[in-house]
C-alpha cells in the first residue's frame, strides 16, 4: 500500500502561470522530487499494479520522465530505456515524428532497446495532448514490445490526451 496519497502529491505540485510562454499553466514537479516521502510515494503509486519480476523494462520520456521511469525501474528490478529527442542517442535509432502546437518534433529510441515481447511500462511526468506519449508508444511497437501500462504523474484531462493512446491501460496519479 503506498503511504502517500495522490492528494498529498497534488498539494505539492506548483502551478507556474505563463511558463514557458503566455497562456501555459506549467505544472512544476520539483517540489515533489525534493520531498523524499512524496518522491517515493509517487513511485509507489506509479508502480502499484506490478511486482518485481513482472516487468522487463520501464521506458521514460526525455527529460522529466527519466526521473520517474528510472526510479520505477529500480523499484521493479527492471531495466530503464530512454526515449530521447532526435539526435541525442549515439547508436542506431528508430525515430517518430509528432505534432506540436506549432510545428513538429521527433523522438528516438535505440533499435536494440527492447526485445520482441518484452513486458514494458511507459512513464512520463505529464499527459497533455498525448502527442509525445503516442510517439513513444509507436517506437515501442516498432520493437514489438508488450506495453503493460502507461503511467503519468499528472494528466491534464481537458486536453483529451487519452484519445491519442487508444487501447492502452493508462494510470495517472493527479488529474486536472
Ligand atoms: P503532450 O505531448 O502534449 O502530451 O505533452 C507532454 C509533454 O510536454 C510532457 O513530457 C510534459 O513534460 C510536457 N508538458 C506539456 N504541458 C505541460 C505543462 N502544462 N506543464 C508541464 N509540462 C508540460
């Protein structure tokens, strides 16, 4: 049983208006990370459904997703796999484009990051429009991974990001 509630995590998330540009309500998770109990509790909540031995790898998305995914991987005794912005991974990669509000972006994963059939979780800090997570899922599918769950510390429900992740079991800890 996680010893921290989602309400306690919600209370620690700091809303920063107009960052990085006017109109954006930025959800700052650094106060959660800075509190040892809340950080551990967030990882407990994100991994609640699984025990060590049930998950082969946890995939995290550049950059805040790495923090949660790496800690979850350690707890589940699983490997950690990074999905990075294009041009950062040194070995051969698969790439996936996705749409942003203005323009597009590309994420990449090493071609040997996951074995076919690997049991994996995807974790990121925040689900907004869903484009980033959908691109990461496309990369995981290229490697024929078995996606057990997609977890987010925060979901901005009014942006309907879930609609871009059809058929995926989704866990979000704090919903706005
Ligand atoms: P999206 O592809 O629209 O779902 O955006 C998700 C990514 O953008 C996540 O990796 C978040 O880190 C970041 N992001 C989007 N909106 C916000 C926000 N309001 N506050 C903090 N991070 C955000």
